[in-house]
C-alpha cells in the first residue's frame, strides 16, 4: 500500500453525515471554523437520484437495499444473553427494515419514516423521580438506570433549534411535552385519526397530531435552506424505506449539510470510510482520524476536535477499536463504554389488532408519518403506577396514513398456499382501500437498562477491513413486558370504544422470539451521557470524559426514556448540544464540567 495522504489540521472533523453529523457541520462551519465532514457513502441528490424515473424500483430498494450500507461489508452480531453465540446480520430480509444501516449524506434519515416527538420532562430524571415516588423496589434488581445530566428545560433550546432546522410539522398542544412551537402545521387528519381523537378526548385523554419530519408546507429554515412540501404521493407510506423525490423528508442532506456547504468553511468528502480515531502518546487526546478513500488510499486528517456521529454500534466500535474509553466488563460490572444499551419496544413485545369500518372516505395515499394522532397519557409517569410493577409506559398512536406506498410485491415463504390461483385470489385487491380496515399497533416504550446487557467487540467476526464487528448482548426485561401488556390493553380499550371489531392483543416475549433481522435497532444508552465518569462515557456537553476533544451525539448517548419511535428527535437535540459544547471547547480547551 502507498504511504498515507496527509491533510492539514482543521478545527473539527465530523465522522458520518447523517442526522447527527449535519447540525455540527452547519453550526461550526457557519461560526467560522474549518470543518471536514467524512462520509462513507455518496451525496444523494434527490432531484436526480430519487427523481421519478430513478426511484420507482422497489426491488432495488427493499431487497437489494441500494440506499443502505451492504451488510456483507460491515454489520453487527447479536445474542440475547452472554451464554449464547452471537450471529451476524448478513442480509436485509424485511420490507420495513429498521435495522438498515445509514449510507451516504443524510444517513438513515434519507429514507426513514419521519416519526418525531420530544421525550418529556419525567424521562430526563426517571431514576430520581421513580425512587422518590415509588421506591427502589419497583426497579429490576440489576437495573443500571441513571438520570440524564441535563433536564428537559436544559434541552428545550436545543430541541427548538433542531425543530427549526428540520421544519417539524405538528402542534404545541401536548401537555406532556411543554413549550413546543413546531414550525409547520400538522398534516391533514385521516378519518381514523379523527375518530381516534374524538374517542380519546371523550375518555379524558390528550391526543395531538403526530409530529412529523415530512413537512406539510414549503419551509425555509434558520440557515436559509428551503424545502418543498410533501405532495402526498404516498411513495414513502406503507413501508419506511423510500426516499423523497421532492426533498420534503427531513434529513441532513436537505436541512443542515447544504448550510455547511454554503458557509465556504466546510469540506465535504464522500466515499471516505473512517477506520481509526488517532490519539497522542498519552492516549488522552485525539489528534484526528484515518480513513480509506474509494480507491483504498489511506488518508490522515488531523483536527483539534473529533466529532463522532457514526450512529449506535458504529460509534461505539470506532471508540473501542481506537482504544478510547473504558470498555464495560459484564463480570465486574465496571467500565462505561458499551454499558447498558436499551432498545425501543417493538412487535416482539406484543401487538393489538382490530377491524374498523371507515366508511366511504377510505384514505389511500398520504405519506410515511402523518394524518394520525398520538397521546402520551400512558407514557412516562403521566399516570399513577402504584401497584403496577413497572415504570414508564408508551405513547398511543392511531390513524396515520395507511398509505398506498410502493410495497407492491410480497415476500413469500415456501408452501402450497403461496402459489397458483388460490394464492392469486388472496392477493387480488389487497392494496385497494376497503371500508373494513385493519388497524395494527405495537408497543413502543423505553427499556430499563440492566447490567447484563452490553456491546463489545465480537471475538469471531470482522468487517471487510479486518476490524472486529460490534457484538450486541441484549433482550427485554420484565419491566418492558409488563408495560407493553398494560399499554396494549389501553390500545384495545380505545379501539373497542372507537367501534373496532375483533380487537385482539397478541402478547410478545421479547427479542429472543424475533429473528435478529426484525430487531428494531433504536438502540440507546450504550455510550450514554451522565454525571458519573465511571458509568457514563460523555458529560452533559457530549464531551468524552476520557478525551476532552472528542464529542459525539446519537441515540446511543441517550441516557434513558425515549418514549417514542423518534429517537432521532432526541439525538438531533443532542447534536445541537454537542455543537455548543464544541464551540465552548474551541474557545477555551479543557473539560467543560
Ligand atoms: C427504515 C427506517 C425507519 C426509521 N424510522 C424512524 C422514525 O420514524 N423516527 C425516528 O426518529 N427514527 C427512525 N429511524 C431511525 C433514524 O433514521 C436514525 O435514528 C437516524 O437517522 C440516525 O442518525 P445518525 O446520524 O445517528 O446515524 P446515521 O443516519 O446512520 O448516520 C451515520 C452516517 O455515518 C456513516 N458512516 C458509518 N460508518 C462510517 C465509517 N466507518 N466511515 C464513514 N462514514 C461512516 C453512515 O454512512 C451514515 O451516513 C428509522 C430508521 C430506518 C432505517
Ligand atoms: S409522500 Fe411526501 S414525503 Fe413521502 S415521498 Fe411523497 S412527497 Fe415525499
């Protein structure tokens, strides 16, 4: 191999240009700092790459995953407990593949669903609030729950910056998430959404239109970057794998990265795969990063500050392979990196189904996230948990656009029922909206971190470059199973009151019952923010305890309590917090706490 290509030092180097990379790129470059952004994928130009003539290729998107990083090059391994052998995810198999890995400027945000929503005040101090109100015995015996090092009020201005950058569509009426003024109006409400709203209000609940990152009107953000409104083509509805041809889907490539590029201080390098954070001889300061370009040449990019926005497992793995921080040891239960990851609840915790007659107003189009309502009455500590045996809960969503979506082919398991005229008859009209509509819901709520759950480097499997894959050891605990059962029953009660028939709840058992490809991958907490350097990796400015010039943001830093699918909303807030921290550090290097 030829010798490395050395670049001059810059103020900040950003690792990964998804949702979390974008805000730091925009904020730091616009403040006059020299910033380099490194991204292993391309820059997707929605007006070309996702134009109508190019994008209607469901097979390439859903099966060949052309907008995702290939699992064959780098993936993760997974097991439910430390007695099992972890196996790698080697292929994408589902039509809604939430585990798909970001690839290209925009990352996963290029084709996600766009569900948004803040976490409320309780969750930031869930540990103290729980102990004070219910006592320690309500927590699992090996829990590893901690308070965030910031409060909701501390987070509020950073949330607001993120919401402005994204143009989030919604209202400010949720009593459980105070102080919100979303920049664009909610999407038009569906008939099922209206029925859910009216029913929930009659029961004394507080539904609000589901916040969405797919914008409802044309919008110009605080950086002067304009975006088109959603045209309700329906393409990204039904399954959330589909990028937007008009740029309405909020993601860094249409919100913050263009602002960074316009600053004149931002050097965007695509097809640049980072493999190490370099450190000085003390091992306590980062000196920059090393990466491969598309031809395999090694580049060295020195920087005063390294900002790690590589997402979840990748973020942790990069620190572990670079020898930064103290890896969690599950035997001694010491160390912080990889400690106590949690997962957003999903279908493995149960499903509630019902059928409803929606009359003549069948709603066939829409988008990936909008048209319905969400209520947080059974999330957080918004209801009395005395005697229930769990803490937390989850939001209740109903009435989003069912969507015509592309999704025009079906994955088949082998079997006689899946071929010939009998099968064809079952498929006839399957995509047409009918009066009788099936509503299906899952539980989505936070998990209590436990000391037996962790992320480390897999001793058996490597990526194509020879570096170990991240290994995830994780399953749900009793708190999640109990809260899922409780919230799904509330769903069932509301659906029955709405007039649904055949309301049924199918209980779940946890991730162990799921194939790992189904795994939701809203993983949080494996590199959490905290007040204690022994149990957290980053301080309240997203600054690494062990390396003052290393900052990060992402769902994996969330300490606890994302009560919606919208981990991205909280991670986006955190990216603005990190941007502020980096500005403070550059002005006066040293620990910020
Ligand atoms: C199908 C799907 C639906 C989803 N729906 C929702 C939703 O409705 N609501 C919600 O809140 N969240 C949703 N999510 C999750 C959401 O998309 C992610 O939480 C968010 O996009 C993560 O942003 P990030 O910046 O942390 O990571 P990413 O978007 O993954 O960005 C990280 C970037 O780093 C790059 N990168 C990684 N490794 C390297 C390397 N070694 N060198 C160089 N570059 C590298 C990647 O290519 C990527 O672009 C969904 C995700 C998927 C896949
Ligand atoms: S439904 Fe809206 S957000 Fe989705 S692809 Fe179409 S225009 Fe874009």
